C-alpha cells in the first residue's frame, strides 16, 4: 500500500510542467494566461495519486521566484497553500486562492513552483535547497514566459544561483526551436498560435546588462559561471528583433547545467508584437 | 460526468471554539487566534447524493492558516444543508474580504469548487489608554470608553459546586460607548462606504464588545495571557447589577461550560446592536441628517451612546426594549455637524417558542441519547435548515456540561431535512469515561439546554444598504436567562430533563 502524489514535469523540458498554470485577473475561474506585473493572478496546479492508498488533506504549496535557471527554496517566496483529497487514481485541479501579484521589477516574468506534501509520500528531511523537480515526483516547475518581440533589442535578467552550502560551476546556454502542445498554448493565452518558420534567432548571453549594441557580434551563446555556496549572479539574455508572422511563435530556451546534468531552464515563447 | 450539485448559499461565519458562539454577524476577527470557519453546504438537486466528501481547499490570506480536515457523508438528501467547519489560525490575518475555497464531491460525480467571501476585521487594544480599535478596509472604529453593567458581586449559587463563581465571566451589558469612526479614505457626499460593503458600522462596535467579553471569559478559564487571544483587557467602569448564574468556566478541564458564559455574553453584547437599530444605525441616520457642504470631506464620525433597559435585562428571542440616547457628529475638513436621537428600539431577533424532545428515561449504554429541538418564528412557522446555527448543552447530575450540535439535515437521527426539527446525539458510554475520570456520577437527573443563533442570509448581489439590514449572530433562543433581580431563581433554565440509568 502506498501513496504516490505527482505533479508532472514538462516534456521535453521539465521546467515547463503542464500541471501548473496561471489565471490572471480577480476571478480564479477565469481563462489561463500570462500574469501581468502588478496585477493579481491565481495559481493552479494539477495533482494525481498514482498509488493505491488515499491521501487526505495533502497540501500543495505554490512558490514564485525571480526568472532563474535553477530555482531554490532559499530564493523563492511562498504564495500560499491549498489542500486536496486524492483517492487512488484521482487527478484533481488545485486552486491557490491567495492572490499572487507578480513583481513589477520582473515585468511579470517569474518562475512558479508547486510541491505536494503528505505524510504518506514525504519529501526528504531536511528539505534540500534545490527544488530539483526531475528528482521528485511531488515537485514541478513552470518557467514558460511569453516574450512579445519589440523593434529594438530586449534584455532579460536571468538569475543563476548556487544552493546554500554547495559550490557550483554552471554553464548557461541558449537553444531555440521546438513546439508546444495545444494545452501549453492555452495555458499561455496563445490558443490559436502556431510555430513560426524561423531558421535563426539572434540572441546572446552576457554578464553586462547594458543595451550597447557595439559588441553584438562578440556575444556568446553560452557563459560559464563559478558560484560560491548561497550566492547568485545575473546573466543577461539579449534578443534582437526578429520578423515573425502574426499568430506564430518561436521557442527560446535558456538552459543551465553543471558537470552532471541540466539543473534548470527557462523557456521564452517569442511572438510578434507592436511596440508601445 | 455531472458536477456535484452542492452549494454554500450563505456567507461562512466565525465560531469561537472555546465558547462555541458565532461571532457578531459571523465576522472573523484577528484578536481571536483560533476560529472555526463554519458554513452550511446544501444539496441543491432533487436527488440524494451518495458518499460525499467535503473539504476546505484554501483561504485567500497567507496570514490565515486552516487545519486540513475532510468530512464524509454516506448520503445527503435533496435540499439538505450539512454544517461543516474548519479550525483556522487568524492571528496573522489582515482585515478585508477574503476568498475561501471549498470542495465537494459525490460518488460518480466530478467535484464542485465553491468560492465564498468571509469578512475579517482586526481588533486591538491599547494597553495604556484602554482604547479598542477595530479596523476594516473601509476605515477604523475606535472605542475609547465602554461602560458596562457587569455581574453582581454576590452570585446566586445554582448548585453546591458553583457557589463560589468568579465574577470574571460576565455577562457584561453595554451601558455607554464612546466611538469614533475614521473613514478610509475621507469621503465627500452624504454616505461613506459600509464595512465590507455589507453590515452597518454598528457591527464593529458589537464585535469589539463581543471580543472584550470572550477575552475575559477565556482569561477566566485559561488564565491571563492565554494563547487563545491576541488582545488583553476588559471593560471600563463596570457596575455590578446583572445576574446570569453561569458555571465557573474551566471548573472542570475539558467540559463545555465556557459555552454558557459565551451565550450570556452574546445575549448581553447583542443588546448594543439592538439598541443601535437593524434598519439603519446611528452613522447612517446621522449622515442622512447632516449633509456636508460642497467640497468638504468627512474625516471622522464620533457617536456617543448610552443604553438603558427599561424592562429589565435583555434575553434571547424576546422583543426586549433598549432605550438609547445617541449623538452623532460629522467632522469634516470645513465644519462639524451633529444629530442627536433618543428613542426605544426593540429586539427583532425573536422566536415564537422552543420545543425540546428527549426521552424521560435513557439507558446510558444502550444507544445514543437523541435530542430534538424545534424553534418557532414569531409567526409560528419553524426555523429550518441553514437558517439557524443551533446546539445544545447537556448537564450531568454533577454539573458537567457536554456540547451537542443540533442540525436539521436529515442525517443519522434527524428524520428529514428542513422540517424544522434540529437533532443531535451523544453516546453516554463515551461521556461515562470522562465522568469517571473526574469522579462524577452518570446516573441521575440530566438537564438539556438548547441555543440558536440566526445566520446572515444576505447575498452578494444585494445593495450594501439592503445587505446591511440582514444581520446574523443574534441569539434567538437560549436556555439561559439574564436578570437584574437577585431574588429570582436560578436563570439557567433547563428546557428538558431526563433520568439516566445504566
């Protein structure tokens, strides 16, 4: 007899869980979409019990953190919790009824993590600083952000952090391409979008946040960082304008890995748009 | 798959867990750390639902921490309303309207999520000045002087064991209050926003009085500085005139005698709400009578009120009169306006009679003892289902109290939902163990007292000034009587008695 509580990881990128989504606005039952900085939104999760024992009063905790390739408990903020009862084989949607207001400094681009806690399917004690969703079926992450293309270069700060008491050497890199399934697009508020025909995307990574375009050609696709325990650094993702047809998208992934494995990532859904 | 046809039709309300009393109008207050989020969940279909699970999913304030708990009902009949509640810690809650999410799921159906708002206020007390402050999003009510008619020094012994009742458990009848409401923000025009866009401002005064009483009761039972409350202190200038003969709270650890003190305080503090009128309170009426000049903003609205009880102490469920004198002031950025009234108000939260049914003789170990109660409205019709929060107290021959919830939900011993018969049960086999522990006897004469508070049935679509007229939390039936007359017999009136044999 066992309880196995699962919030699914994303495919092919585990940080794009289909079981976490955001409903912007004041109505928790509204349509899914992208959060808007400074305005309230609600977080939803989907939890399943693949074991053969009932879990009553399982607690789902929802966190947000700055855009980061590896989200840690120590640099995340608890939004709130919700309870759920799950019989064997049950799958239930769970609402965090505490409104979440994405920080204006991040322009609404933030990571969301959900974990499900129950004594019959516990997480390790003490809890490790890294959420590490691929290692735990109870934890998942949503790092999927819509990026509306502008006419000038865009700069996005991405936090890269080392866990408390662990030194890290991390390689941060970019990839582009791939598609999202219909459900992911609905959750992102892009229901009728389709993949763009796009063979190249001009992007670069830098430790310099400036918009200086003079060294555009020298920017690399990857950066190596040495991080002391409990510290963080910002890597700046720079994206140059790309002609995209209306209602199409391109996926851009920022991936962070150590010598053993991928430790985190963010996916940007780049769409065309008019500059304000 | 069909969606489970269940709904919560009325606003969930606060029940204070030490006294089991609903707070004024069901409003939660952060001064009381633990409160029960209580509601009636109704089967809105025409069919019986089977194997229904109900749980609270979450509360929309990170400072309010509920305890997970799931209810399971083998069946819920058509139209039946089941009462469910969850203990939650409100100490770090913030004032305002908060969403609460509830889940219900019947066998073979998909779950239904019901989102309801609860109202949360924050009452604090300045330990230096003794001033109470009750804060809501729409403003702050400060009460600088709360004079009450308190318990007499000489208590009438109801029994040998209570002959030394401490006079710290109330009740406290409001005599005078000096209150000032500070709207947030200052407003132009005749009327400002109502608290939570629903109840009158007077409800905040009632909340403060109720909290002061509960704090004192809890302190009397559990000691000062108890973990149960976030404010200390009690009333100003108490005069001892009222009797209610409540048992000593905390006299026996684990019994429910605090409920009696809670009922007494609910009746007594509710008199302030009666005096300030349900139709329109002194703030609303004062505002109507003092329209400010163009361009002025109202910044503060003091109300000084005194209460008198011409027909004696107030009692639950009867149209007792309260004579009030109040003076409203509107302080604006340009002037001060006043409006004064002297009048008599009557309690409109009344009943037309209470019937209690228990067996005359009960064999303790055979089966549960079933208590049935019917509460009539003034017109003779019965209160039914979700309109009442009802409970009973069962008093042992040695005066230990046991709380028994009463429900009109058609479950277990309740024959039919919404027929006006509220039913509860308790197995004295379990009670016997507790009595044995305290060396108290099981066999003998047991007394039954029933109590009921009305439930606010305002709906979110009502205009605020209409919703404000719907007020819940008044005691409409009580086995407890308050009196100013020390020559009268013990005012704890049993509505039924039974002989328990083993």
